[in-house]
């Protein structure tokens, strides 16, 4: 039986039940919860790098939503941070590559 030790979406146990599969789960709490959501972010980003698709990007967005909850932040706070940094330092729309700073 494969071992996973990773955060999965909330409906995965229901899906496994429907398939008649046996499994063991636990609910992460506190620092454990932070650790597993951070690991999930790495997993989803790596999956996107291998297969850049809107589906994989959606998975990253879902993890970001989970990170907001785990850290007690609000989407509106994140949106303000994005806008603030965009106003101060710009965005990535122009695809500028910094090759060297000459002193």
C-alpha cells in the first residue's frame, strides 16, 4: 500500500470511500498544519513547472487560499500587498531580465 504523508484536498477521503479503498488519515494542527501546507505549495509549484497548465495554476491558487487560512490572513490583505508592491516596484508584465548591475 503506497504511503503518502502529504496534505490532500478535503474530499479525497470521500473519493477513496467511493472506490472502496481503505486508508489512514489524520488532521494536521498548529505548526504541523503550517508545515504540510508549505510542502503542498512546493509540490504544486513543481507540478506546474513540469506541466504548465491552468489546472496546475489553479492548484497553486487553492494552496494560497489554504495558506491565508493557516496564517490567519485575509484575501483582501494579500491583494493590498500585491498592489502595494506593484506600485513600488512594478509587475512582471514587461518581462524585464536584469543581467548585470555595473558599479
